[in-house]
């Protein structure tokens, strides 16, 4: 029994219009000179003289107190002369303090304060990609990334479900989409950076997120990223170097022929997906500026194989009808499973090679429907279910599971709009990648293929099987939710639902 998964995410950033020079207020020579003079005077009068005067005043005051104390204790007859002595002692101290003060208190306080406060707003600072990360930070980042991917997966599931037709199959790779958006995050600035972090459920200024994403690898699946851009788009060297170090790819320059560019991208996609997806694009607009790509290919085998001879046509219960589907059967298949009261669903886990597993959530009986399960599924509930599943033992179980093949292609712009993320369309800031400010996303595609079958064996003839009733039972004979789970890093590589296993 083999499981194959391929998913691909494509992000096209198209040049919206010819870039124009931005209006910036340039101070005149006179105002600049006046500002410099004010800054100079402020440095001298407020920086140096007050410091000296303060020290002199402290020393004179100390001397004054000692002198007056001595005069008072020695002879009270000198009391009448004490006041003139104090005045003559303090006079030199007040003279330097009072005479220079009119100039610094009027000019420097008004002139310099207005100019520096307005300067940063005209040229916002855009830091380059941060690639520094210690070993301790990396370990912490991997744990945070796993938690964030679980939150993001549930958010994505609901967003996909909201725009899909009711009672249809669905499949997507949250890891592929998150990998792509995290690579965009590498060059994002200002509000786009904050909004991306919020969308991905990342903490603000998530240190080492790119290193953690790079560490999330497995022999069971491979992830690839690539950037294509037009010849007239200047990409920052800092971004090129960071992309090479963290994602193993350097941005590739497109040509001037749209058909050649389309073929170039489709060829890259086919190679990275083991030719499961051979033609993602039918055409590429001539004004394409940026193309972000991420592809994931997964291939795993069951740890315990199914006997093809036991595969037969059995009932599969839809909401209002019953169909016949090709079902795999096993008397004593190792399954970790339990019934969750919140979801009113049976949760089961089947082991795959390379530390991966198939997790299935199916309504506990035909009176409950998948829509009810989906509504009850939240990030908190999902984490609790997976935590309990992690502690559940695998036991010999009577298993009935349909053979499935799910192919899904989705316009991701509709999905991200459903997630209330509008930066790609209206206000994209990629200052860490390029100086060009006239960028916006015109298309974003995600395509995925999932196949769970025996080794090339079609459904066999039906035959009755007598099974002892003391065995545990896990039957998947109605619409269900599934995910491919990375047991090492604890995140879903792939997620979806099956309403009709025949499609």
C-alpha cells in the first residue's frame, strides 16, 4: 500500500503600472543651514555649558555651606556679615547661568524639534532579511513553528471549505502554502510583514522562522521553492543571498517570450512533483513581474500492508444516499483510535513510513454529518485531539478504509481574501526584496494530488468474512476528514476531506 502526495503552490506577482517618482519634500538651503546652525548652538549651549555650570554650581554651593557653618560656629558676631558674603559668593555662579540662557531657550528648542520628527516618515526604514540564529533559538523556533502550522492548517481548512461546493472532495497542503508565504515574508516590510505573521499565526518578529522551516524535512516528502522575475526587476543582493542560504534557490530571470516563460515554469513544476503535475499554467501574462513557487512531493508506504485480495465493493453512506465504493479491509490492522466527544467523531491513525501517518476523523455514526464535525473543529480542539492521539496505543483493529485519489486546484487569492488578508491585492510591501513599489499579486494558484491505493490492484470480488466480535472496529464508510501527519515535527503536511471516494 502506498501513499503518494503532491502539492504545488504558485504565487504570481504582476507589475500593476509603470513606477513613478514619489513626491518627497526637500528642505531649502536656507532652512537646512538654519537647522544646522540651530543644532550647533544646541550642542554648545545645551550640551557643554550647562554641564560645566552645573558642576561649578555644585562646588560653590558646597563651599558656601562649609564657610557659613564655620562662621556661625566661630563667632555669632559675624552673623550680620553672612548675607553679603553669600551674595558675593553666589554671584559668579548665577552670572554665567543667566546671561547665556535667553539664546538656547528660544532658538534651539523650536528649530531642531520639528525637522527630525518629520524626516523618518518620508523614508521608512526597511531592514534586510534577518538570517542570524543561534542553536538555542533554532530549537525554540521549531516548536513555535509546529504550533503555528497547526493553527494555520485549521484556518486554511475553513477558508477552503467556505469557497468549495458543498459535499465535494478537497485537498491542500498547508505546509506548501506556509512555506511559500514564509519565503515572501523574507522580503516583506512594514504592514505586509505584520499581516503575514498574523495570517501564518507566527509571533511578531518570529526569530529563526526560516531556519525552522528549512529544518522541517523528511525522507517521505521534499519541498522546493523558486522565484522567477522579469529582467527589468532589480532584486536586492541581500535577498538573493538569503534565499540561496535558506531555501536553496537563487531567483531566475525570465525571458521576453511569454510562451517560453510558461514552458520554463511548467517544466520546473513537473520535475519537482515527479511529473504528477505537468501543466500548471496554460499561459503567462507578458507583464509578469514576479513568480513565487513552492512544490511538495510525498511518497510513503504503509508500515503494515493491505492484502489486495480483501479489497471489495462495499457501501459508503452519503447524507441522502448510499453508494458502492472500493474498500480495503484488514482483520487485525494496527490502528490508534478513540472517539472524541467534542467533535462527535471517531479519530484514527495509521502508520506510514518515514515517520509519517494518515489521520482520519469520521463522524461516529450516520446520524452525524461531516459538516457538524467541521464546524466544531477549532485550533484548540485540533491540538487537543492530536495530543491525545499521540498518547494512544496502536491496537489490532478490524479496519475498513476506502481507496482514495483526490486532485484539487484552487485560486488562492479567493482563499486569502476569505482569511481577511488583502495585502497581496491592495498594499503589497516587498521592500526587502526590491525597491519597486508598484507590485501587486494578480494570481495565486495551489494544486494538490493525493492517492492512497494498493500496489496497482483494482477492486477484487466481494466475499463474506467472518470476524470475531471481540476485535476493535474502525470503519470509514461515510464522508471523512483526513490529514498526512509529520510525527517528528508534529504538523500536518497535507489536509482535506473525502465526500465521494469514487471521484
